C-alpha cells in the first residue's frame, strides 16, 4: 500500500484537555488580567498605595500560581487516566464545529461568561484598590491588631486624614519601603507574631518634614493660642480649678518678623540634635544645637554623661519629638474624667466622683467586659441608685472602652505623650537646668515658664474673669511647689490626689 493511500495517524490529544486544567487556566487568566489592571491603576493613581502593592505583587501572583498548579494537576490526572485506559474518551471536545448548533451555543456561552468574568475582575480590582485606601481597611479589616490605634485615631484631631497620608506620604522610595513593611505586617497578623503592646516610637517612620509639613507649614507658625484647662480636685465637692494660658506657639521665618516661642525648636533657623538613652526617648542626656545663621555649635550634657554618643544614635529633632502622639493619643484617666465632668456627662454633685471614677478606671481588669462590671460595681458601692449615677457609670465605661485595651496591653501608661510636662517629663526631658555646656556656662533653661506660655487667669468663679495680660505666677491648688520636683514626679495621669 502506498503512502498516499495510508490512513493519517490519529491526532494525539493534549492531556491539558480536561475540565480541571480548564478551570486552572481560567483562574490564571483572571489573575493575570487583575495583575495588569492593578499595575495600570497604581501607575496612573495620583498617590501611592502600599496595600495595592500587596494585592498586585502577592495576592494576584498567588492566584496565578494556584491556577497554573490546578492546570498541572489536571494534566497529571488526565495523563494517569490515559495510561491506565488507553483510548478513553476525552473530557473536552478536540475541536469546535461551527456547523453544529450545540458547539455554537457552547461557544456563545463561553464568550459571554469570559466577558462577564473579566468585567467582574476589573470591577472587583478597582473597588479593592479604593477599599485598601480607606481607614476602615487599615483599622478594621486587615489590622485588627491595631484596634487601640484605630479607636484613638477616630477621636483624635487627625480623624479625617487617611492613615497613608501620614504613615507613607508621596514618592516612589517610601512607597516601596511601605510595601515591604506591609508584607511583614500581613505575616505578623496572620501568624500572631505581633508585639503586645505595639512598641513606639516607630523607627522607620518617614521624616515629619515630608509628611506633617505638607499641611503644617513651619514658616507660618506664628502668634499665640488661648487655651483653658479645666481641672477638678479629688475632694468631696470635686472643686473645679481652671488655668487659662496663652501658649506662645511662635515660629515664623527669620528676617521676616518675630521668630521664637515653642516652635523655635523647629528646623527653620535652628538645628537641634539629641541622643536618647532609652527606646522611648524619655531620657535625653546629650543635646547639640547648631545655629543656621552664625554656624555656632553648642553641646549640652547631663551631669552623669561623658564623651560623645554613637553617631548613628543621634537624632535630629522634628515635629514628632514633641507631637509624638498626633493621631493616636490615649487620654489619662484624670484627663478623660475631667473632660466628661466639664461636659456634664459625669455629675459633679456626686461626692468624690472624680476620685471614685479614677480608681475604677485604674483598677486592673482582664478584659473590657470585666471592666464594665467592675466600674458599675464600684459606683454601686459608693452611691445609692439615682438619676445621676447611671449616666456617670455609662460615661466611665465609655472612657475605658476608648482608652484601655487589656488584650493589647495598651493604655496611657504604655505611650508617653511629650506635649507639655504635667503627666510625663515632656519639655523637661531637656529643659531641666541640668544639661550644661562643657565650661558650665550655659544650661538648657527650665525656670522661665513664660518663655512658652503665659498664665492669664487661674482658679474658679470670679478669679477667671480677672485677666492678667502680663501674666501671673502659677498658683498650685495643693500648696507651694518644691522647685526641684517636676510636675510628672507627682502627676502621672492616674493618681487619686490629682
């Protein structure tokens, strides 16, 4: 028989022609499409989003690899079946015959399904992109470990600023760094590897000049701020005591007007550097000040600090060294209770209510449910049931819910606040008259309180109506002060005598 008359050899079917491999191919194609779409969205977006990097370079490739593995498993199973039963029917047709209505219908359904699949993939990818930009994603969905930070953020001054605006900002380099950090955070959250409490300050935080100063312009920090701080004594009558201050915020630009006040420390005409001896930057034994106008350099050391600090440990002062809790501030029990007393949420007619409330809040509880029970029990023991006890109980329970997180071991004691100097050293970390130059001729002064604020009025009742523009000396309600004792030596935010 001639070769021309010989029947053609049977066409060998690919082992990939099976439903499992087809499903894997569809998953791989969809993930590849989503990857390309996310890359395009991320490239054209007006600002970087690190979580899109996680979706683009981790999640989408994972589905792509999963789809390819599924296709290979189908190939292996089909090959194994063919080896055991040669000539077995194929799972999928080898060819599509357009003359057959059945094939045309299948092809039409497949094209419609593929178009719908790609449309849903595009819509889902786009919506996912925007969801990862939301505060809810950072605070609730992905970072459940961040419940304390998310809760305090919602009640802070930056509650309308997205997390990424401060933690990431703009630019490619920090975008890449945030992707790497975000990938580890996903791992730590998934495998319960995160610290309790979350340690601060964050070492790899972007410099404040590149984030904070996009909204807060140092050259325009001028003028004074009028602030009134309402306090209550821990006595039977919950005696009010208010201090009205004029805060000398200052700032400005050298050569264009007044330059001084609290924001003198910022990097407009001064370069302030320091070395902290502890991780939380509360102990500062070495300070270096460089004048941008004269070039003069002065170094101040604490009495027991000798030599020079390691160069890598020297930090240049910026916004975050004072405003270290700008969006996640934990109120102290005293502060939170006094605010609610001033607002009428906790009645001042209840005897010793401030002392009772602070005691209830500072008691250790294993969880929030037990805390609510303990707070309610403490007020029941102290007061007879009346119309004022129930609102006070609810207010104190709310304070606990918003500022105490036993599972994460987080409250005001965990995170020092460097604004002011009442409950933490704050300003007095440096301004303590104990940091001196080598010749002992100059110190970082602390005695001149009026350099940062002026007390306009203090006390209660008619005393607050007598405004003294030139300022008055602070009158401590508990008696004369020892000049060698810092405010934070007695006040810690939770003591019963505050």
